């Protein structure tokens, strides 16, 4: 299926909100333009002695509410339009949970799977050096995203620190604990989604955890963590898919057992699971079953655009909670809305990750580290109170929950623009 241009979609989304809140046209125009867009070329020496040049980007969409925040992705399909759209999304995500950041995103067009560890390190260090003119603990704080991880953040932190001449752990988040990372970061997104599930279950009076069926697409960092948190709270997870297939058990899947199985497989996949469940070893068929056999709560936690124009009419769920970024296309959103399926949007549901990233940055700046219990407590406060505000807006505005979250976020950013005024 042809993918729509993500930047055009982001602008359309903004137009809809602007109209709804009667946004001043000048502020609307300002928000349509990223504040800074940096395109860099990254020449690196490959292991065979040749030189290869990669293209990289760092886009800062808006800095009105604080320094910029957003991940770095390494992927062959990275494009400037995608990075601009994701930077804008970060502006709204930080605003909806009320953390004092603007939005940014970065990316390098490359296939990390084809690079050796040495090439990946040289690519990361040169990319960091190239964008170091606009990043920094007070300016713009990158984090991991698709195909970037703690090690890459450690190289970024080291490169930046070498440039400025002192250790600057606050320049990136998602670092290893040993060099200023935060407790609780690895599971923060999954835990944040769990709080959102609890809130929506209560608000919509969906029933007791043990009577509810939950299905999850994706069993990686986010999917497996949230499955475990839900399982520990007594929810019945009856279907899970990943890129290797799916497991289904109407009585509830034994999540700790499945996690221990995936930990012991080379690519952490669910294929080969021998526990009590029906196994489907084809991810397309497994997703089909996941989406189209009835469930109370469906949680896409894999990749974008999984629920689209073609399958939205057949989704059987009462509620969809978007743990992944952009799993529901705008066309699907309209169809689901008409069918009365409530969608809790990504900018709210998966904001636990950026929230604990914010805690990591605060700890780095203070050189004082908190305990995991404290971090989870603070995360819970942020997620539950943000949900309540979005829910109130959803009721008051009689719109869908995505629009409610955008109304809140865009209004907050617009107010910051208004208060600060236009320079000079
Ligand atoms: P991950 O790479 O750890 O896991 C992705 C999972 O999705 C894997 O289990 C993979 O097998 C599965 N998958 C991929 N394609 C699939 C398909 N077509 N059908 C079924 N399963 C498929 O990634 P992650 O960190 O868990 O992130 C998942 C999503 O959550 C992404 O959209 C990401 O942008 C979003 N997100 C992650 C974080 C975070 O803190 N990691 C924060 C916010 C949002």
C-alpha cells in the first residue's frame, strides 16, 4: 500500500486542530514551519578502507516551551519529510504530558544491519560532531529511536563531551546507567501505556481486568514490558503477534513464560514458543487473526500504519490504545471513529518514554539520581493526570480522543508562542 507523505499528514492534522480552536493564523503559520532543519553529510571510512558518505538530519520543530527533545533513527527509508513530521509530533507529545520541551527528531539514511560495529561507531561520532552545533543539554537532547540504542547514545555523549571539553551526560537520554542513564527508562513506555489502559478501563467501565481480553501487536521493548505489567495486574492477554508469527490463548497467555522464551531466542522472537497456546507461524495471518477476532482492548505496539483504510472496517475491538507511533492511519481513524471504537492516541499513550527521558535529563543536570520507585511514582502521576485532562477535553469538545489530545497540545504551544512574542 502506498504510504502517504508523513509531513503532509502532520500539516493536515495541525490544520484540523487550528480550525477547531480558532488558532491565530500567524501562530498557525509559525507552527507549520520547523524552527531549524539541519542536513549534514557524514563521510566515514569503511572497514575495507573506502570512504562512504551518508546523509543525516536533525530537525527542531519548536522550542517555545523548552529545549528540543526527540530520538535519532537509523534506517534506509529515513527521509527529511518523515523527520520533520516526527519532530512536530514530539512537540505535541511533550506538550500533552506537560514536560518542558519542544519537539525534535534526527535520522541518518543507512542500513545499520549492514554496518560493522566499528562503522556504526564512526558514523555515530561523525553525525554527532556534525549536529553538535545545534544540540546540547540546554538546546536539544537526542534519544534512541528505530535502530539506535544505549550504546549509540553512549558514543553520542562521549563525542559531544570531547567537543566541549567536559563530561556532558545531559546531552542525550537513554544512556546506560553507568554513565548517567536513568533507572526505569527501559520499561517506561510499557509502564506508561499500562497506566493509560487502567484509566480507560475505569472511565469507560469496561469491566474487571480478569474479564477483559487484551491483544498486543509487537513483543519488543514496549510490547513485552506492557504485556508483563498487564499480566501482573490480572489482565488476560489473549493474543500477541510479532514479526515471526503469533500466539493465542483465550484463557490468557503465560507472559513471564513467553518473555523467558523470547529472551532465549537469537532475535527475541515468539516463534518456537512451546507453552499453552495456539501458534501461527506467519505474521500476516497472525495479525489478521489478532485484529479481526474480537477483543476488548487492542494495543498496537509494533510499527506504523498497521490499521489502515483496508482493514479498519474489520477491526473487532472496543478500544485501541496506540503504544506504537502512528499505528492507525488518518483514514482508518475516521472509519474507527464512525464505528464507535475509541482510539487512545500515541502522543498520550506512549509518552511514558519521553517522560522518563525528561527525568533522566533532570537527574543528569543535578548530578543526583533517583530510585526506581520514585521514578515510577512520578511517571504514574504524569500519565494519569495527562490522561484525565485529555479525557475531559474529549468529553467537553465531543470529538475523538486524538483530536482532544491535539487540542490540548497545540493550545499549550500556541499560548507559549503568544506569551513569548515574536522576536525582534
Ligand atoms: P522493538 O523493535 O523493540 O519491537 C518491535 C516489535 O514489533 C518486535 O516484536 C517486532 O517483531 C514487531 N513487529 C514488527 N513488525 C511487525 C508486524 N508487521 N507485525 C507484528 N509485529 C511486528 O521496538 P519498540 O521499542 O518496542 O517500539 C515499538 C513501537 O513503539 C514503535 O512504533 C516505537 O516508535 C514506539 N515507541 C517506542 C518507545 C520506546 O521507549 N521504545 C517510546 C515511544 C514509542
